[in-house]
């Protein structure tokens, strides 16, 4: 799968976890919190409050999906860097789009983490209330049993009811501890992923700076080479023009010398074998 196709798939996955879903979960949690303030969840709870565990599970699943997509983006960016060959230019548009997708997912992750924190806080409060109620009921049960022993009676119905409450409270606490541990693990993994992303972005930025520096050096070297070549070409042209000018002067002198020789012969003057600078001139007497 190509990097562009991978990015498009990540963007599609991101759209499945949109802002409206985050706001909807936040609204439900807000309503649940209001209901919790007025109604004891261990005795009487609303339909929405009963739905808190499923809401929390749904949010944790979405957080897991968001984190999976973030990791895929990080892997794709790392692969882009590793596959980049010397002299190749990184696809800045694709990298920008992927980083924007990562930032969008991080924002959604923070919002879901906030909603999950609110749910955990509500459930912790509810568990504390149930625990307190069970403790109070247990004290009352001990007192009733003591009275029953003195009078030779046994309040089985009260004891049975308290046992049911105790078992229910124990189950709620175990489930709450499990959810909190899972939530903490997700938060820790999110921190690790964020650090990895920052390191990767720093590496990409450093690579980009190095590429820019190398490009600038190459440009300067190319400009310097072009300048040297231009200067050498100019010198060659000047030397060629000078040679052509000297050749023209030589040809002109030769033509002048030939005319003088012809004129000397016409007048009966012979040039002897002397040097070119001081030729022997012999004048034949006229008959």
C-alpha cells in the first residue's frame, strides 16, 4: 500500500471518531453526574447512570482505535524517512497532511480522556457510596444479630439482604479497579506515543535542515563552477580574438612586402640573400 493510500485510510478511520460523538458522550456524562448528586447510585439510579459502564467501554474502544491510527501515522512517517534516498525530496504536502491528521487524533484523544476521567470519577463516587451503605448496613446487621441472640431469634432476612449488598459492592469495586487500571494503561501508552512523535518530528526537522543546508552548498558550488567556466570561456575568446588579430597583421605585412618586392623588381632592384632586416640591394646598371 502506498503512502498516499495509507494516509487516506487513516483519514477515513479518523472520521469515524468525530467531534459529535465526543460531545455526545460528554453530555451523557454531564447528565449522569447531575443525577449522581441527587440520587444514591447504590440504592436508586437512573437509566443513563446504569449505562455508564457501557459508555466507558465504548470510549475506551474509541481511544484504542485513535491510538492505533496515531501509531500508523508515526510508522508511515518513519517509513517515509527511511525510504528517502540521497538527493530525493520529501513529500512535504503528504507529510503536512499526516501531521495534521495526527494532531486531530491527539485532540480527540484528549477530549475522550477527559470524558473517561469524568466517568471514572462518577463511578468512584458511586462505589464509595455503595461501600458506605454496605458498611452502615453491616453495623446494623451485627446489632440486630446481637439482639436476636439475646432473645433466641435469628434475622435471616436482614442478613441475607446485607450479603447481597456486600457481594454487589465487591463486584462493583473489582470492575472499577479493572477499568481504572485499563484507563491508566491507555494514558501511559498515549504519553509514550506522544514522546515518540515528538522525537520523530525532531528527526524529520533535522533532516529537513540538513537537506536545506546541502542544497544551499550545492547551489553555491554550481554557481561557483558556472562562474569559473564563464571566466575560462571569456579568456579563450580573448585569446582567439588576439590570435586572429595577429594573423591578420601578419597577412597584411606579407601583402605589403610582396608589393614592395614587385615594385623593386620593376625598377630593377634585386634583393640579395642578406637578412630580412638588412637585405642586400643590388642595382643592375641599365644597358
